[in-house]
C-alpha cells in the first residue's frame, strides 16, 4: 500500500501511474476529492490522513503539498509504523535557502527534507535537477508570439530532467531497500545551453526558433512586469550567473537506478508537443 501526497501534480500523476502499473494499491491525497485520478487510485483528503496511513508500506512526501503539515504528517506516519518515507527534495537543497529561487515561490525543499531525515523513519530523498517542464512557463508565451526567444545568460547550461524520470526513480525508492538512507541527485542526460534548448523545441514543433540574449537587468524587469516575485527573479538571475562558473554536474543515477538512460530533452518536448502549439 502506497500513499502519495501532491497526487494531482506534475510528479504525483506519473508516480501513481507507475505504482499502479506494478500492481500496487495507491491512496492519493488531494484537497479535491472529486478530481479525476488514474483508475485504481483511491482519493483521500488531508482530513482523512490518520486513517489513510493505516497499513501504508511507503509514503511519498511532496514538499510543496506538505510543507505546512510536515511535522504532524510524520508524527502520524510514525504512529502507524509506515515502512518508509520517500521525499522529493531538490538538487540544490544543500544551498542556503536564499540561494534557492524556488524557495521564494513557496517550495520548502530543504526544510521538508530535513524533517524527514530527522523523523526516525526509514527514508530516501530524491533530489531532481530543474524540470524540463519549466521551459513551458519561461518560453511558451514568447513562442506563441514569434520565432525568437529572448532571455539572459545564453551560455548557462543545465541538465533538465523529464518528470517521468523523477516519478520512476521515486517509485523505485518506495520499494528498493538498497536506496534507504540516501540523498540521491538525479539529472537529465546532458547539460544544454539556453540556445540549444530553444533549438530543440523548434526542431520538434517544426518552427525556426532562435534564442537572443538580452541583459539580465532587462530580463529581470520583464519577468517582474509579468507578475513574477522580485525576490524569486533576483535569486534566479544570481543562480544563472553563479552556475555559469560552477554548473550542476550531470549524474548517472537515473540510469543506475532504473537500468535505462535518462530521457533526453527532445523526448520531453515531443511528449509535450501540443503544449507548445
């Protein structure tokens, strides 16, 4: 029996699909009990967590979904003797939170991971790099309006990861005793520059897309004007500048754990081709 928090999100849905395909029983925590779930998953609300934790072998904790209730959730999990807890953190979770852009958008990767590690329960932390999905929020509006994507730091490169790889590694961590007690950084198969990412999107959707670098100050002003939090934007620009000099390393952990290569960015774009239309 597996309990999945953040069940209706980018990771929760493919995670449930993977678990259900293995023949597992899945309970999905959602604040919207009428939401459509994969066939075989049973919806539970946060108010039902105490009963939902009964007989659970493995609990998946999504940091954004559980950040306000993590202490209570872990206490109930210990009371019901949950077999293990798998938490999704982030590859930069060891950085000061002021250096983590997502912290300013409400993510609490470091704090939730720390609570899980210190809970006394058997645990695994899966630490993905930035999601390939983020390119949609960054660039889909520009792609809809023209063939040039404008942005800062053209030379910045990172190994974006497909959400399916994240979900599949989490699913393995929920059953594989050899992964217990590990903080596992996972990435896509290669680091790609901004201009390379845009070119791959163009090739996949059959558009002559190009990337044009603009000063970081101009890019930041545009992001803030479009409603992004200033602290988030400032932290993001600082991350780009910092990691041009100290890039995130590509890992082989996806392949090592799943016995298959991590999915390339081109595969992710093809899987989301309609989203770029």
